[in-house]
C-alpha cells in the first residue's frame, strides 16, 4: 500500500516540497494557538492527516515539536531553541533598528535615536538626523543620567522599582531636588510611563528641546534599548507631542518584533 500516491494533487494546492510542507506545519503554531491536533493542522495546511502525522512524528524525534500524552495534541518543542539560538545570539539591535529609525525620521521630520542602558546611563548608539535646518542631534556615544530625560525614564520604568530607587537615592541618576518626597513622586511617574508605553521630556531638561522615548523588548520580554525622538521645543505642541509618542511606540514595537518580542 502506497499511502502517498492516494493523495490527489487537488487537495494539496501548495508546493509538494517537503521543506515547504514542514514550514507550513510549524507556522500553524502561534501565540493564540500554541497547541494543535493533527486534524486542525491538516485543515490549515491543506494536506492529508497521514502526511501531517508523518511530518509531526519526524519533528517530534528532533524535539522540534512535542506531543501531549493525554490529549495527543502537539506544541512547539525546545529543539527550536537550538535551531534559532545562533540567530538570536547574533541579532544586533543597532543593525535591526537602523531602517526603522530611518523610517521614523522620515515620517516625523525629527531626529530619531537609538539608546541602550549601560547600568548607570542611557547611551546613544545610533542616530538619524532631522531633515530640518534647526534640529537636535547628539554625538554618538552621548550619555544621559538625568532622571527627566525621556530615555532614562523609559529604562528606569522597566527595571525593578527598588533598583530605580537606589539609583535615585545614590545620585547615580540625577533628579531635581533629590528628597524622599521628590523620589517617590518620580517613581509614581515611572509607573505611568510603564503603563502608557512611552516617556516624554517636554522642555524639562532644556527649555529648547523635546524628547519622546519608547522601550524595545527582545524575545525574553526584556528591554534592550529604546527609540527616542528629539526635536526643538518650539516645533512641538502638546498634540504633536502625543503624535510623536505614537510614532515612537510604533517604531519600537516593529524593532522588538524583529528581535522576537511577542506582540502586546
């Protein structure tokens, strides 16, 4: 009995390539549908259940998928980590972010910046200058430890509150009128930043500059960098500040997606 010969091409409109079929099977699994049965996968892919069973059996041998002994359904296995590990280890957030920074600068007309956190300061590692003659830019490697800086707000908002409080109390991160009351008010502000998804510095560190920043998450859900927009104060109204925040968050999400972050 030759099972493969009984499968009519009309029921398999996609390429008959084994590799394509395997990829199609793996793509059936998602955050919304992490566990699937043979019949569900066969329906999604358009192959006979016998073909799906053979593919899954091979993938299970390689630990790419795993089967629940009770439900007999499948989910992605830890073997995928070994396959994707070299890619994840070599992803360069600066390289990944560059085209999105270019698009952000083009869409907003303002300077788009990528910052990372080195443990004590926010550091500028990439920048696409504004097209305007009057603009705000900074030298590569510029460092920021002022609490009201938009990028500093983002990084502190996504670390343990105790760590953020320690940085403030020690003076490593500079806050105006460093007192217990001022620090508590600032920590409340960080909570708002975390919930809102972006931070703003509307002329607070300089009456000539506005900054808006949003966090970039990686596949672990860790903040690895932030996107920031820098612009002259006179050019940004309250409404425009909100619009820049939306654009900044969108760019940060797109970069995060390329790094393997799960959609919010």
